[in-house]
């Protein structure tokens, strides 16, 4: 199999694993009316390390996977993650993108952007937007905390998976070295 | 050239989006269902894992504790037996009165207990995935209840799982009534603040109805619309204020906190095929 599909499949499986873990976490957090979402982590490594087409395919596939389990129109997560991917991919040459901490910070910004976009699009449709905003803020704080905690592990898992399938990301000559 | 390079990711995404818009709906629907059916075993396996965990947790209890629990269950079963006999007598009485007064009969349901596989309570939607689906003849639109009253209705049915939309979901509206009062009021879920039980908005309440945090009023299903059977507990109204038009009151209802910890539900599958709602799976 060529390198690109192997990279897509490896990262997709990693995303599915994290998605399943986060679902279980949300299941247990439901009595406290709190939810976490780590969508930023699904975008980070494909956008920072992979070529455009491979990374975009991986992110879109992950987005569709998230869409299948949600009541949203099929393709909405895929579009939002795709847009986030494009923004990160565009600026990636200006970042020391092989550094784990940079990837985690990028994931934090992507999470924040997704929350803001969703709030902008849908908050008005809730019966009490103030309570909805408070809930979103609590969810965002918890999401960012979880991203900081599991981000390094997840990025290491993705890198190890790519090595395992014999398709590690291309080496980059860093100007920050 | 450099500007084109910078715009290349967005152009590629635009092309993908264009191609996506041209894909026929049936293909998208098939893709969604396929993805869902691939995911379902993950959730179901986790649910069986939790059951196994509970089983081993119970195995650590002493025999004395288990004997005491069995004795309590025996007492409970005896009281349920009495209730069942009473229930049969009341059903016979209802049937006799319906025949005598030529009243339309209430819809009949088949109760189908189901374990909760996953609770998905975001600010945008509140859903449960349960471990029964097409394999148990569950139908879209069936009302769902639990020990605390009404849970919601079945919104999607898959091969071995079904998705239930809770009454705390922002998209759910139903006709409710205050206990002991048959005038219908509008109920809409969707207020889900963090660390607090879900709440709902109540509208079109008659002006002579009062509720305060000290004296809340019980809200039950009205039976109007034919989806939910009448008399199911929905929540407690703790606040009512005159609405802006002055014709009605509007307020807030507090939902049962057990809704957030729900582990088992009963799906009421209508026996009459006329009650079945066409599949709402997008």
C-alpha cells in the first residue's frame, strides 16, 4: 500500500480510539452536566506534519466519523475540522512544528476557535442563551484542561502509529533548531 | 505564486466541498449509517464492560449482604404482585367503562426494557444510546420512560442500538399539564447549566396557576398528540411569571436529577402500527 493511505488509516484509527475514550469520559461526566471535546487534537498532527492532501483526507474522514454519531447534518464536523486544518496548514511553516508543546498549543487554539464558531452559529437557538453560554464556558475549560493532559500522549500515539505502519511523516529541516 | 501556495489548502477544501455537495443524498445516508454501525460495537462493548465491572463489584459483597438484598427483593416482589392484581382489575374496569360510554381507548404499548450504552449530554443535544434496536423491533417515535417518569422518545433506530432524544434536549417540545389540571401547557427542554440538573421552559400557562420554589407544581404529560401516554412525570415547575402579552404565564421547570445518571430505560413500543413515525434518521 502507498504511504499516504497508510498514514490516513493510522491517524484515523488513533482518532477513533481517542473519540471512544472521550465518549466514555462524557458518559461518566453526564451527572455533572459537563462535556469534553478534543476536536483540536484530531487536526493538529495531520495539519502540522503531513502533506496537504493526506492530512486533509485524514481530517475529513475523522470529521465524518464524528458526524455519524451526532444529530448534526452529516458533514458539519468534517467541514469545521477541514477549515481548521486549512488555517493551521497555512501557517505551519512559521511554527517550530515538530515540537510537542507547539502542537498542543495549536490544538488549544483550534478547540477555542471551534467553540467560538459553534457558539456564534447556534447559541441563539437555545431557549436560555445565558445558561448555554455558561455551560459552553465550563465545557471549554474542561476541554482545554484535557487537551493539555492527553495531548502529548495522543501526539506520541499518532507518531508511533505512523512509524508502526512504516509511514512516518517527512523529516523537516527546522529553522528553529 | 506564493499567494496561490497560501490559498492552496482552502482551494482544495473548496473542491472537496463542491464534490460533497454533488454527492447524492442516498450515498451520504449510506455512509453515515455505515460509519455509525462501525462505531456501535465500541459503545456496546464498553457497556458490557461496565456490566461486568458491576458484576465483579457485587461478587465482593458478603453472603449476609446478598441474603439481605434477596429478602428485600422478595418483599418488593410480593408488593408488586398485589399491584399487578389491582392493575388487572383497574384495566378491566377501564375497558368496561370505555365500552359503556363508547370512549376511544388509550393506545396500547409493549414495554421493552433497555440498558443505556452511552449518555451524550452536550449543550446542543441530550441523547442516550440504548442496547436494543431493530433486532428488538424498536420503532422511531416510541416514548421512553424510566423510574423517574418520562425520558424522551426514540429518534433513531439502528441494527442493535437505538438513540433516544431526551426531554432535556433543546429540540424537544411537548404538551404537558399540571397534575390535577387538564389544561395543556407548552414544555421545551434545553436549559442545561453546568453542575446543576437540567431545566425546561414552560409557556402558555393559565393565569390562575401558581408555582414558587417553596411550593413547586408537578408537571405531567397531557396525552395530547398521541405520542406520550398521559400522566407521566415530566418535572417540577418552580417559577411562573406573567408573559409579555399578559394572556398567559411562562416559567421554568426543574427536571429530575436522576435523568443525568440514567442506566436503564423502558421503551414503550406502540402496538398499533398507525402510531409509528417514519424513520427520522438523517
